[in-house]
């Protein structure tokens, strides 16, 4: 029998403001702190972090402090994985915390499904200034404690990408984190690798990983830019998809598309630092991955804004949405399925420019569109520059005097439509 019910692995690097509250969250665990082994690995901190950790290690026999030269997050976690003695392993970043019932609730549930799953997840909630701000879209699927089949398309958006997880301690056979330089999806890859053998995930609806977004020096805040992560991220996605052959399970489609989604929104996807043939080659890598992502993974994703959804359908090489115009509506149809129907075109005005904000324009050429204001033809700009990081820049735009009397209409394929702000 393992000496401890669980080992909590905590990498430590320059977190003197946060590490004490992190550790206090463990001493108050309802399972009883004596049932938890805490492995603190100081990764070459230059502040007071090591001294704070030493204070806890001196006070508690079950808290062990290791110190080493700075090697980065993945190597630091791997260092602790080789030394873990608990039946289960949790990961906790040193600026985050666990709710008091977490270790007991999660391990009690894991005991009941031990042979069925290799990983149990629990809620992660982002906090800023002590206030919860973001709930992940996976919790629209993970509604109650249980085991979820990742081969079921209904579960494609669980997208377990963080280390709010509990895994089995396999000793020398423990899976290790990827240590590739400039790879920033080590948590995501780790979860993907563990889950793929059984293609099932356990979820415990009790407990909570308290994710602190107040630390602006964290790795997420400083190094997630295309210059740093594009190549290593694309290598990961390509290797993941290629490992499955022709058909990629919908769960892993959801993983990659979810990354595309948030990176595009945050300006962290497109390799706009590249030019010429380098840009073209890099951009094609995105499209080749999109070709292996089913249309439903794009269409059904719960957190994709409308314009962005159609941007992805425009980019997907094997998708062919068509625009149909009649006297009442302009519609977008994909494989016989109506995705959009609108009577009017939305007009957005800012700083003397107007934009026609409708997804239909992703699938139209400039020659198919005419714009009129008070019955007079208007010159407009309509270009599809794939380096645009804001999908709104794909929309037709023109000079607009908001103080004047305006009556803007749009003609698409010879059919006229009114606009509305």
C-alpha cells in the first residue's frame, strides 16, 4: 500500500507572493493533511520562494522540498514524478490553490472507477482579484460526476487541457511531460497522451482548482505569442492527428479546434511575423489540420462567435458553404443544411467607416456585391487578406458620415437587402 493517498506536485519559481496561500490550501484538505505528500521543487527561484517552502518542509514531515537549477516547468514536474509516493498524483501550480474538499472528493471517486479510467478531472475556475471570472465551456458537457466516453461525439468539447487532474501513480512507468524548448502546450499534450489509451475520462463534480490570474509574470502572460509557439504548437497538432491515421477522433478534433479558436481571438494563432513563402507554408499547415476537423466540430462549438465560426468554414479546404439569395432572405447553406438566414445585413459604424457585418461575405467575391447609400453607388473595400487577425476585417467597409441622412442597402447577386445597426 502506498504511504499516502495522494501526492501533490508543486513546481516553484519566483512566487513569493502566492506560494504560502497555495500550501495553506493543502494543509486544510478534508482528507487530512497527513494523507497527502507534498513535493515542492524549487526551480532556481531568485526571490524568497525557497525560504517560504523550507518553512513548511521543516514544519511538516509530509512536505519535501527539492531545489535545483532552473530548467522549466516540464522538467521540474518530471523531477517530482520520479519521486512521488502517493497512490494518486495531483499537479498544482504554486500561484494556484485547491478547495478544501478537492483531494478527498476526487480520490474517493477515482477509487470507484480505477479500472475504467486513467485520469479524473475536476472543476477549474479562473479568479482575478479574488473573483471568479471564467467557467470553461467543458462544463456544459461535464454536468455530473461520472465517466465520459471520449469516442462519443457528444463529448468532443470536454477538451481537457489543464492540470486540474488526478492520475494514477505508476512509479517508473509514469508518463512524463514534454520538454521540447518553446513548447507551451505541455499540460494539454500530457492529458491527451494519458487519455488516448482508454478514451474515457472521469469527472468529479466536487472540489475545485482555483486558478489565479493575478500573477502577470506567469508563463501564460509572457510567452504565448506566435513567434514563440507557432512551430512547436503545429508540430504537436500534426503529430497528434497523424498518429490516428485517416480518422481523428472527434475529441482530439475538439482539442485542436478549441486551440485555434482562442488563439485566433487573442491574436496568438496566425504567424504574421513571417512573410512570403515562409508565411504561405506556415498558413497551409493550419488549413491541412482544418481539413481533418469535421464541420460539426466547427459549427457546434459552444464558444465560437458567429463571424469566427464562418471564418473557419471559409478556411476549411473541404468545406463549400454557398450563399443563396431570394426576395426575403440571404442564406448560407452547407451540404443541404441551412446555417444562417437573415432579412437584413448588420451595419457597424466606427470612426467614420462602416462595415457590413454578415458571415455571407466570407463566401462572396467583390463582383457579387454592390453597396448603395440613398440610392447612390458607394465605393467600398473588400479584400480577403489571410493575415488579418481580426475576422471583422474580412467584411466590406466604406466611408460613412454618421451625421448625414443615410439609407444603406446592399445588393448581393442582384437581390437587394436593407441594413440595420
